C-alpha cells in the first residue's frame, strides 16, 4: 500500500509531517511518498534512519497557507504540495492521501481533482470525538456551512459506513444534533431531516442535545458544518479552560501542589483519553478517493496515526462501501 | 420593590423556589409574591422564619410541566403558576418575574401577556457564561431556532444594553458565533448579519469561534437559538465529562487518592468558578417586562441569585434602556 503525505501540511511543517510519515512507514509497513519543497524536506528526511522502509520524496515548490482562500489558492498554485499529492491520488499512483494543511484547501483540491462519489451531493469533513463511552464519529465539521436535509441524510449514511467498516462499530447508532430531545425539536433543517433519517434504514436513534454528545449517546452524530465546527472548537476551548483553571487553583494552594504531584499520573491519563492525536485525523467523506485530514496542530504522533487511519480505510474498502450505500439510498428514496 | 416568583418552577419545586425566595427577601430587602398551589407551598413556607420580611402567597392550581408543549399549555392552563404570575407583572402589581419553569412556557406566556417592546422582532433567552476573563453574556439560547439577520442585530443591541447596564461592563465588546475568525466566514445568516453589526454603532469585534467563547474573547456573544442552545448544553456536558474522568482516574490510583484529598479545595474552587448558580438566571430580553429565567435544576441559591438579577434589572432601568436603544437602531437603519 502506498500513501502520499503532504510534507508541508502541519503548522510546524515539515518536521512533524516527515517524522510521522517515517514512523508510520516503519510501524505499519506502508510505502510513503512525501510531497513538498525538497530544500526543506530533504534535510528533515536526512535526520531519520530510512533503512528497511520505503519513503520517497516528490518535489512541489508551493504551499497553501492556513490563511489563504482555499478555492482561489488551489486554482492559482498548481505546484502546491496538496495539489500535487491530490493529482497523484487521482492518477491512481497512491492509495490514499494524508494532509494536516488548510482543510478548505484539501476540500477544494479534492473536489477539483477527485470529484465526488456518484450520487453524493456534498462531501463532509469528519472526526472522531472522545466521549464517556468511547469514540463518536462527528460530521460535518465545516465543509458545508449551509446544508439541505438531503446532505445531512448522506452524511449519516457515509458516517455510518465509516463507523461500521473502519471503526468496527456494529450497527452504529446515528443521531442528529438538535436543541431538544423530542422529535419535532430543532431548527427547520433538523425538523426536515428527521423523517429522512427515520426512513433511511440506518440505526437512527433521534436527536442529540449538546450535553448528549460527550455522554456517548450515539456512535455517529450528524450536523451542518457550521454547528459541527462550533462543537469541535468549543469542546477544545472548554476542555482547555477547565484544565487550566484546575492547574491555576492547585498552584495557588501549597498543600495542593503536593496533591498535584501525586495526581499527575491521573491528569496525564485524562489528557491521553481526550487526545485528538490518538485518532490522527478524519476522512473527507464523499470525494472519490481516500483523503484524511489531520489537525493543523498535529505533531508526529498525530501524523503517524492519521496514516494508520488512511491505511485502515483502504484495507477495509471504505470507498466501495460508501459508493454502495449511497446508491442504495438513492434508489430507496427514488422508489418512494 | 416587589418580585413575583414561580413557586412551581424548578425541577424540585416548591422547596428550592420557596427557600430561595425567602432568602432573597431577607438578603436583598425585596418584597416577594410566591405563586403556586397553596396545598404544597404553604407547608413549605411554614418551615421558614418570615418575621421581618415580606413574603406572600397567591394561589394557582395548575403547573406547566417541563415536557409540555409551551404555547398549547399556556393557552389551556389559565391557572398555571407562570400564567398567573405573568398577568400580575402585566397589570403592574409587581416589578419583575422569576421562574425556573419550562422556559418555552415562560416565553410563550410573556409573548401572550406582556408582548414585545416596541420595535423588537423577537425576544431572546440569555445567560451569563463563565470564561477565562470573567462573565460573558450569551444569547439567544433557544427562543428562536431559525433567525434572520435583523433578529441577531437586535439580540446584539439588547445584550449590549444588558451587559452595560446590569452587568456593569463599560462599552461591552460584541461578537457573533462563527466557524472562522475572518470576516466572510460563517453560514449565510452570519455573513448577512456581519455588516449590520459593523454598522450598528455597537463595539462589534467580529466573529467568535467555538474556542473563543470560553476564552473570554467578548463580553456579549450573539447567535441563533439553535446554536446557542447547543453551546450551553455542550459546555455543561464537556465540563461534567472532564471532571468525571479526572475523578475516575484519580480514584484508580492509590497515591493519587491522597493527592485528590489534598487538591480538594482546588476542585471545589473550580466548581464554584463554573457554577451557573452564581448568576442565578438570565433575562428574557425583548419582552415588555422584566422576566428572569432560571435553570430547571436550580437550587435555593440559584433562585436567590436569580431574584438578585431581577432586582438589579429593575433598579438599573433595563427596560427603558432597551426601549431607547432599539428605537435608535430602528431610526439609524431607516435613515440609511
């Protein structure tokens, strides 16, 4: 299996991207193609022992920066690392693509070069979200700020396929984010999507309120990209705020400092349980290729794990399964 | 000053509602009228020493339950505690109303009996949100699941008035929830509201991402009621989840238990800093009367503090200020 990695993706590129790729090549036995500016990537690669693993470099002179307008940048920068990598995926030279770069840029270049899976209206950004009962798969996280009910139905189908096939969750419970538990609660979009989800043949269990998400209420939770983006960033913000004020309060007490030292192992374990890096990255679902989007703040562990996610998606036939289930859904709703 | 309190509001009514009212009467020197079923409220009142304070009871035979459809319940239950109380406020017999009951019911009865302040398109539910830099005022929290740009502009005006007048924040910074920092980011609603806020004369500082909210980025944050509801409930859920797993991890380590004992004071202080009860309740802004909505889970401390909020809103001329600022805004945008 051959996976192409954007060497210029993460905020601190190319160090984490290259290191994570080298580690993944060794640990998972995958072949890695790094794409990026050889002037900075080659010296980074030279720091690693590459014997016995297959890591190569394809030069790309440009970068799409985090602050650039994605669609415009993808059009104008034909030699950007993510554009070059996406074209390799399109030509079938690699099996999957991993990038921690500008997610809008990855989305725009995937739409431009790969296109959508037949029948898919809109692709969705996704991620695994830690909950009290284990991982929950959340989408869309920002690819589509304004959605139609049909898009959310398709996000639910794709999310369910991913949870079952790649995450290994049998008959995943699917919910939709709403502002109340009962059927009938929600904005117009949610109220119109609800009956589609009920009739979808998915294991739809209803509305998830904000408090239900970290409680592990469902395995797959769908929402529009605006709300999904707010959910993910708010969760990061609240967790960071809470851990900070706990530390602050502990530091302000002499005896509690001793306590904090003793409790350190527990805190470290909590951080590990909440660590987005364990999941590495989330698939860009609905485009005609396996594309994994990692966090801009990724370190080498996150990049390595994102490559593991890509490998699993390839091995477990994610694309084929989505293609099938979307086609089935289209014929189901066409018949009615 | 005379404040009417829904004795049948909170989940564990009438105990917290009555106790909080009695405490408020003593601590803040306000006159309290409790409204509720005399068969349960009288025995509860009898547990307290009422000498030197002014607490009376008005009988109301019905209750609007948490699970009832608000508008239908308000129409059919003419003798519900919140309906009777709202009518007293309308008739000017009291200065403000506090309820921890069904917030949709409070909204429906306020709209039906008080009506809106002239020029206000939609009332908004609001609350103070704890942040790294002190309180932030967030609205709408669920009164309007689908909003127009004009509504959000008015929420910003009312929120700004409240923050300045009642919370005492000079020239409050106003932001709008979005899925990106830059102008131009957001769903259609946010993109259309942005220029209105820029032209509003408010101290508008731009988009607030999810992570910015607990960071204390702004003093007033506006959003539609769907997103606002998700934000408040998700924050509760994430904070609860995090504190639970910290406790879990600490308990699973023998030495850390000692640590936890030593750190207990710090944890208690953290909880206090995050405690919604400190703020008591948030005003229902835009209706023609001072109505404070408290959390259904309120205990007597939360009820007492909600009554303090009501008192401050009366003393500081909240209604008059909102009336003025809404009228000014209408003429400003009409002139252009």
